[in-house]
């Protein structure tokens, strides 16, 4: 049964800060699924695993295991919006990593409600709590939407 303890919340935030948001490959492991990218972080008794496919348009799932059993999950789908040149992806994904690095301590699902990074505006709206949630994040440049992602998840019984 899922219980959102302070230890779990702290672990989840540390895991997110140590994987995709870290901008390095230290968390990359050999993927379980062919053609996917897999990032992992562990601190006993938890293991965090993020597996995703795609780059300009992508889908993925984060799962936290407790004692080898799936305990919590977040599924996501998004990427550059149609019409956004792929050449803009590096700056957009740098802004995304900056936002994810500023994840709220109390609810570290994605980034903060809003943040500016090198001329790009990040926004995130979440409904629910750590036990059951859904939301949307976006990045805009001069008022023009260039990136969008939808996410949902929660604790597992």
C-alpha cells in the first residue's frame, strides 16, 4: 500500500534531480526496452527508473520501487509542438532541465508553477496530490507554445 512518507518525497526529489534534470549520463543504464533510454537512481529501500522513447516527440514512465515492488508511477507524453524547428530542441530541453531542477520540495512531480530560463517561459499545472494526480507542463517563447507535455500517475496499491 502506498504511503507518501517524507522519506519517499525526499527520495523522489533526489532521484529526479540526479537523472534527466542532471544533464549528464551518470544515471543512464542499459535499457530494458530496445530503442529506449533508461535512467536509474537508487537509495535503499527505493529504486527509481525512468524509461522513455523518442526525442522531439516522446513517451515515458517513471516508476519507484520499494523493496522490489512497484510503489509509485508517473506516465508522460509530450515534446516539441508541431511547427517548432527541431534545431530549437537543445535550448528548449535546457529550459526543461532547469525547470525540473527547480521541482517543488513538497510535490516533486515536474517543475515549479512557472520559471523563466534564457528567454523561455516554463509553466506547470497539476491537479491532485502525490497519491493521484494529472497535469500539463509547457514551454513558450515570446508567447508562442514550443513544447507541451501531459502527465498522470500516483501511488500503486
